[in-house]
C-alpha cells in the first residue's frame, strides 16, 4: 500500500499515561519504530511535543478516549497536524493487544491514510460548543428535577398534573405555593389563583387538591426541588448570555438561519456552536446529515438489506434538530415543512417523517451557511400553491388498470 505519511506518530492515550510511537519510513519503504511513554502532566506533554519536533514528526494520530485527548491536543495543536479518530476504526486484534502494540497499530494505519479524521472545529467554536453542551446538561438536570417534583405531587395525592396541561404553569405553581405554606388548602384562595383559560376547569382543580396530605418529607422535597429548579433556570440564562456574547461576530449568520421555519435565534446559536461556520470541512450536505446522525446506515450483504436505522451520532445536535423539526411542521405561517411532513406521514409514520424533516432542515442549513442565502428552497413556491390532486381515476389510469388485468383495451370505445 502507498505510504502517505513517511514520518508520523500514533498515540494510545490514557488518563495517566500516553504511549507514543513514531513510524519513520525511508526511501527503501522500510519502517522503523520508536516508542516512548509519557505521563499526562503538563511538563511531560511539553516533553512529548519536543520529542516529536526533534524527530521531524508533523503528523500525529490518536483515538478519542473520553476527554483525555483534549490536553494532548491543546499542547500539540499549534505546531503540528493532529488527527483524531474514533476508537472503533483503530481497534487492534483481540488477544494481541497492549498499549505499545496499540500505538504502533495506530501509526501503521495512519501512515497509509486508512483512518478517517473526526471533525474538530476552531478554538472559538469549541468554546461555544462547550457552553452549548453545558446548557444541554443543565436542561437535562432541570427535567430530572421536574420529574422528582411531580413524583412528590403524586405521592401527596395532588392531581393537578392530571387536570392542567402544564404542571409548572402559573396556575399550578401558585396553587402549589399556597399548599406548601398552609396545612390545609383554602378553596376560596385557590379559586382566586386560577388564571385565564384554566378557570373553565375550576371544579376539577378543586377536586384534584381536596383531601391532599403533604407529609413533612414530601414538603421538604417539593420546596428544595422548586428552589433547585429556579437556581438551574438562572444558570441556563447566564449560560445563554455568555454563548450569545461569544457568538456576536456570527450574529448576522444566526439571524439568517433563524429565518427558517422552526428555527429560533437560540436554536440557530446552538446549531452553529455544534457545526461551526466553515462548511468546507464537510464533503457535502449528505456528509453533514450523516455526521449529525440523521442518515440511514448502509448495512447490506448478499443483496439483502439489514437494519438501516439512523446511527447514534449527533448526541447533542440530533435532539436539537428534531425539536426544530417538530416546531417546523406546526408552523402555519410558513407551511413548507408542514406539507412535506403530511405527505411523508401517510407512508412512513410520525417518527420516521420527523427524522426526514430534520434531515431536510440540516441540508437547508448547510446551503444557507455555505452560500449566505436566505431560506428559499427550489420547490418552495410549488408547495405553497399546491394544487390538490383530483379524486378518482382518470381515463388513462382506468385503461392502464384494465390492461394490466389482461383485458384487450384496443376494443374499448368511448360512449358519446
């Protein structure tokens, strides 16, 4: 096989140690290997960098093991090309696996250019991505706390969640605050706390809190859970502000992206933090969709297609795009994705249709960011002024159907 990188390094990265192997190939195509072990402390990381520079090694390949690769990348990024690969693509043969053999195997694969590099965005985008993912974790924490809060309501015989659509809306939270302050609910006070459209359910609301009993332990849990949710809300708000400040140079692009149905400015900022602003790192819009985990997998053998489910890629981007797709199919002012969704749903069902819409959206975003164009798909006007299909069979369709059934259509004549 052709040797692409005559001098390269393969690294097996762990929490406390790094095993690095430099593979040097001469003009006679004979490769010599030099292996050293370094710790992950900063002085040793700088010693690793100096050792690579001394050996004229400008290309480094390592597998992405948790967060352990990031300190190494931070030190080497400025002076050499660092390629990060998924561990499953460089896994050594079972039974012949040691740290030194792993690093040598990675170097051998890399020198022949048999590994595919993972996408690592620029430093400023990586910082925004960290904030966006931290916000995602905070939202997940808040959802967990909401579940604990509702569990305590259920244990305390409070059925507000069964009557009101939002257990954390204004009406429900005001009533819960009253219940937590008083030993027994005052129905007259509760009636005064019911807001707007919820007044139509006044009788059901009063029944849902009648004879409820909040034990001291559940009262403590409810109070602390509510305080924790308020605290997390503040953290989410501050994280979003910091994200907007860092993305200020890209605000015109965020504004452009938010012109798509279902995409708000916050969604656009979070998407941009994940995929970056340089679309040339992706080979095509299909490559971006695959990277986001929205493309069916290729799994075919002997002419038989096995599972073609979407991959598990896009842990943070895919849920965001699905939420945008759910909002887009409900958008009445811009019905483009809504029309597409209804046509797909008849054949493929809700879940597959939403994934298809999310994929359409990421393809649109790819071209919008690449070309700086507003949302205007080629079939936009056609779908906006959709002509309904006539019901029933046309003459041509009926004749074709009879022909397929074996009738001699040449004998057919049209009655006047």
